[in-house]
C-alpha cells in the first residue's frame, strides 16, 4: 500500500506539529515560542507562512501574543479530559484484548512494528522514569487498514533483557510479559484529547486532510499503584 502524502497547506502542517508538542508537554504552559526568524529557519518557510501558523494556533487558544515580547503557550490547556479505566489481569490468550475483540467482530487484526529502541523520555514520561526509557512503536491494523499508532514505554530497569526490548511481535501483548516479570497490570488512568494529526500521523494512518485524531495518554499500574507502562495512542477515523 502506497504511503499517503500530507497534502495540507504548509502552515496547517506546521500548526499540527506545534500543537502536538504543546499537548504532549514538550512545550509546557507559559513556554516562549521560537522567534519568527527561528521558525522560518526551522521549517524552511516564509514569514507569511509562520504568521498564518501562529494565527491558527492563537485562534484555537493554544498560543497568546505579548506585544513587544513574543508568543507564548497559553497557561491553561484548551482541551483535555480525564478518564479512568480498569484493566483485568491478562489470561493465557495469545492475542491481546483489542485483537480478541476485533476477532469477535469478524475483523482481522495485525500489528506492524515500526521501531523498538532505548530512547530519550518524552516530556510526559520523564517525570516518572527519568531521561531514558524503552520504547515500542507500532501501527495497529484492522482488515489491513491502519487504525491506531501506539508508542509504548517501559522503565529500563524492568524492560532490559526481556521480550519488551526484542524487535518482534509479543504474543499476548506487553501485559503478558509484565505479568510474567511480576508486574501484573490491573489498572490504567487515561488522559484523552483531540487535535488535528501531525504529518507523520496523517501519512501512517492514511487519513483525509482535516480529520481529527483521538489521543490517549495512558499510565498502567500494578495493584500497589506502581506505574509499569505508558501508552501514547493516536487513533484516526473509524473504518
């Protein structure tokens, strides 16, 4: 399947990238954006494109301008809800829960593994586990169509030397491995938000240009409230 190309105007592509950085915490509330000249250099665009980008994000409530000073990330987040969900202990199934559910609906599920690596912690993750973490990045497919991007993070002291760091599919999912290691996941807390996709998300999920994505930031806990997994899930339109 040919990879989709992002056909949106350049200012919309850049706005999506900056919006994603704000919502992930990489650009925290109150942070000052780079100058217009710096943004022009970073994205190789004109001053007009930068101004259109900033205008979009200001109208959405992500940025505020301060005359003679600069442009800043708004102090209060304009979007976001909190939700909690219970994860039942994994059983001996070879398929993870989402795949089993798809099978019951008569759909064929698959996982395309993109990357397994030790990486620098994203801003949202660093506060829990420090500067380096183990990451698994993959695309979930239903009936051969991409429906969700998943970045799954684990602390290095748990992941190193285990199947969590192997570049191959994990039968039963990461919950099975964590259980076998003595860290059974029993509960998760979700932070859910919506936004327009970044260029990478739009292309990997094969989305129309103006379809929002649902982003879930999930912390998975053991029964003693120890965080053992973080999932950042980006879901496109329903297929």
